[in-house]
C-alpha cells in the first residue's frame, strides 16, 4: 500500500516541449492543473540513471491535458527526451490535500480489507471508477476476486497509516462476488 508518506504517482513522461528541456507528462488522474504547484518529484523507471532520483521542479504548468515540467539540470531537448517513459511521483509534502472521505486510488491499492469482525478478506488490487460508488477490487487466494462498493454504508473505516480498510458487507455480497461461484 502506498502509505501517507510515500511518493504518489502523478503520471508518465511522454515527451518533451520546446528547447529548454521541459518534459510533458500524461497525468494519471487526467487533471494536470491539480499538479501545477509541484516543486519536487521522484523519477522512477527501469534501466535509467535518472530513475529513483528526486528532482527539483523549476516550473510546472498545465497545457491541454498534459503537465509540463521543467526540472533543474535538464536544460535541452535531448536531456528531456532521455526521461521519456519514466514515472513521475510527487513527494508526500507536495501531494494536494483531499477533502475528508476522499482518497487517492494509489493510497488504497495494497490495503488489507477486513470485515467488521477483523477477518481478512484480501488486499485491494485496484479501484474501478464507476461514476457512482467506485468499486474496490479485493483479491484473496482462497476466495478469488471480491468487488466491494466504496460506499459509506459499506466501507466503515480507511486507515492509511496501518494500511487497513474495514468493511461491513451486506449479507450475500461475498457469495455473489466470489469468482467461479456459479451464480
């Protein structure tokens, strides 16, 4: 689980812009304007010397559906192009605060889901955004996949620090959701 202090994925470098070494980033959430305050970022990706490094962001702006970042020390198109494909993650201090009861999907993935009696149901593998109540995809070796609505009456507690989500499942939900149940 991506805990409260871990870098939060913002998006992936898709290319460069201009002659000063700016990179364009396809933002995971689709909302580039949300990240224009970014001042530091972690670059992640396989096989690149820049991967894992924290970089200072000199400037950040939204351009159409992309985030345009200028990193200190990346001063020309070839240096910017070398970052293509790397993931950009915001350091914890730069992650925008969300309203109470709203969470970053990345913070929920990997969380242990327990029922009201404290029995483990599995771990959050993904979140499906539905336009209504989102669905937690919970996977357990014994039960397989369980779809749990991310609704207040079902999800009773989310503790990001411990990585635990407590749920009060409606009767029969486990039977309906278990893969291969034949229902």
